[in-house]
C-alpha cells in the first residue's frame, strides 16, 4: 500500500494544477502562483512518500 504522503502529495499536485488553470482563466496571478506552489509542494510530498515506501520495502 502506498504511503499516505504519496497519496496526499498527488492530490495536492492535482489541486494545484486546477488552481493554476483557474488563475489563468480568470487572470488572477495570485491564484495562479498559489497553484504552482501547491504543485511543487505536492511533488515534494510525493517524493518523500516514495522514499518511505522504498525504505519500508527494503525492510521486508
């Protein structure tokens, strides 16, 4: 089972993409920047979860 961080990171990344798209459509630069930041945060969280998965798999 994937680590909780991977699931949460993927969700944050997708939410960030939606926010960025909404910012582009509405011309809201702040919303667009928040979306990009959420995507980066999600990718980092996903990577942390991947490391945790690897460590857990290596123990078994």
